[in-house]
């Protein structure tokens, strides 16, 4: 391997993102054990450290936590995607200033390419401190030569207080690397889920080191090419690009590099609409709907001679949807907002996240009203009378099918709604 | 606009909404058309003018009258910039005993105080064991006149 070209990829990950967003505007909750719940207040999707320590599990249904919650006074809040998307955009833009090559990976994670940066350690701490100071968001930074190792380094930064939120895998000796990888269970590797972990265990692969050193042909024969890529990434050979990231169930990504550079807004929009169509088709195929859309544009980071611009913007959808037309309108608006003349775009993409099953919400609605549309129209008229004409429109695109989403414990839209700005 | 539980399908992102005003290079004389009317220069972006760091700026609404002496009244909207290191004399949004408060920061000779701009409110001197956190520095007050 060409040592001269060792990449320094930083994965910056927000700590307990949703809970941290809520706490920024509620200093009284700084030490309160708390969780944020998914759509319809169903499951725990973010936990404060206190809630983790009390044994609340990620993804656990909230009703299951009731005894624990009552015994320890755990506070539960509904998801406030408007707030989370705005805080995410702020964090991502700040991180983007540290490198022309940034890839926003999810609402609370971003890869930042720091290859060639002198004083990597200082820059990492500066990055962490700037995000904390400017937004109040605590983040951890993991640095590695590949995305998989950067992810792993981030895990180390999170788990070990001594790292003070920054861990650089590249700074380790070979012996230290081996010792570290031996201490981490293979389940912590990016893309290795519960099922794969079981199968790997059956083959005697328990630690990350085991996976790195596994017999390559046998591994490929048993687990396929994706696992081989993961292994090579652990061996410090970069082979996972953005578009190859297998989206987890909570996130659908549709993105591609363009055949030739794109400079025009209409062409970008056209490409995005294709990505939206693909992503929404996937959504519908798995019978889910998304609550947040994120759009990103990228210039060609290998063309150092060209000006670089890689923006990303997330917004909450007014209602969770899987409707191509609705999502497309948003992708369009986001693209317009980010687009700048004078750049040659190499890649664009759409990310749909905060997915929830469709059937659940439609069921609630239908049960609550007799068949036919008359009741629905009455409800619309009532809402329009109450909230002003045009507050709710009949949409042929079904944008409002989830309007009764339960959000009983939602915080105000502190940063996106004039009527909701915090009072001091 | 009424706060409604139903949001309209419009992207919301407060800090980036541009507000254009014409900036003119001449003084206005009532009743006489200016011959310089064609020389309108570039338009002012109010966001750019008011917000020095949009990633770090947040909006808060004032409750109470403890700062009325410097023209900060109940219902006013404050722009709070987290990227500024608070100095002695700045108007700050502070967190004291888990609560937000807007005051003037006094920091001299090892003494830290939060000073109200209203004689009805005595200065708050930090007691032993009390923790003061500066959330951000207040950079602007948006006071409605109409």
C-alpha cells in the first residue's frame, strides 16, 4: 500500500443528537434522564447518558419503559424534526468549513476529509469546540484511513472519556492498532448488524481484529463481496464510497455521480427528481414513509484545480410521506436554495430518513371516521375555519395522510418558527 | 399568523430568507423627484446586516422588564450569537440555576455579576457553588414599532 497516500478521514458524530438538540433550549434538562421518541411516540430513538445508564435500550417501545421511567423520572419527548433538521444544517455547515471534501452521511454524522491537514489533533479539537460553542452540540471525532476505520475510531472516541471526544487511529503504531481492534467486538464494525455478527461468531470471528485477519477467500465465499470490502477497509485500503453505503432501515439514500460535470440548475433538479423517484419507490416497497429529507450536492473533490462546494440541507417534511411528487417539491426547493453558479457538480443525492410504517397511521385515520369523504371534508373545513383559509388543502398527492401523527410531547420549533422562539 | 398544529408544505429555514430593501445613495426630498433615481445600488440583505454568523445565531423572545433601561422590552426579539466570547459589559443570555436570563455581564477583578438595566432589579452576584453559563452574546434587539 502506498503509505504516502494514507487518508485522514474524520467521522464527526453528534452525541445523543435529538436529546442534545432539546437540551440546548432547555438548560433545566441538562441532568435529567431523558429520551426522544419516534413518530407517534412509539419507540426510543435517542437517549441521554443518564437514560442509557438506567438501562433504556435504543429502539425500545416506550410503553415497555414505563416502570423504569416512573421509578427514575425519565422524561420522554416527541421528535421535533424541524428543530433537528435546523440544528443538523448548522452543524454540517460548520464542519464543511474545515475541508472542501465533506460528505454528510446522516442527520447527525458527517465525514470530513482532513487528508494533508497539518496538526490533525489540534484541528480535530478545534472542530469539536467550534461546533459546541456555536451550536451547543457535543460531537465526537474519529479519524481513520478509511470510512470503516473512521467510524470505528469515532466509536472509541465516544466510549472512552480519556480521548476527550477525539480519537485518531492513524496515530497508532501497528501493535497499538492490533491491540485496540482485539478489544472491540466485531458487532461494532460499520455494516455488521446483529445477524451478520451471529454468522461471523459461528466462524470464529469475534473481534474486529479477527475480521481484519480472516482468510480472505473463505470470507468472500461465505459472506460475499461487501464483507470483503469491509475487511479491506479494516486493512486500511479505502474501498467504500458514499454511494456504496448500504442504507440502514432508518434511511434511504439515492445518489449517483454524473457522467459529466453539471453546471445548470435545471439539470441538477432533473437528476434529483430521478433520485427522488427511486428513493420513494424503495420507501413504498417497504411500506414506509419518511419524515425528513436531506439533499446534497458535490463538486469533484479530486479536481483540486476547480472551486469546491459540497452543500447539504435537511428539512422535516410537513407530514411523513412516501409520495414522489411531494418529496420532489421539497428536493427542488432544497436544490434551489443550495445551488450556486460557477461550480461544476459531480454528484448529487437525496436522503430520506426518520422512516415509519404507513399502515399504522392510515389505520388510525380510517378507524376514526366512517367511510367516504364527507367527514374528511368536514374536518378540513373545520381546520381551515380554525387556523385560517388554506391551512389545510385537499391534495391529490396524499401529502396529508399522516396529519394526525401523535406528537404529544413535542418541544416548540425554537429555531424555525417565529411564534415558537424561546422566551427568556 | 396563528400558530397551527398543521404546517404548510413550505420549506422553513428562518436564517436564510432574504429580505430585500433598496439602498439609495441620495437623500430624499419630499415633493421633488430625484434625478438620481436611476442610480440604485445593490440591495441590502437584512439577514447579512443583522446576523454576523448565521450558524451560531439564535432568536429569543424577551419576557419581563429587567432590561427596559436600555430599550429591551417584553416581547422584543433578541439575536443571540454563540460564537462571540462574552466580555465585561456585553449583554448576554446567561443560564443561572438552570434558567435563561438576559443581563449585562460584569466581570472585573474576579467578581462576576449579572446586572439588570432597571433599578427595580438588584444586580445578581454569583454565590459560592452557583454556576453561571453564558449561552451567547446578545447582538441585536428587534423591537416592533408598528
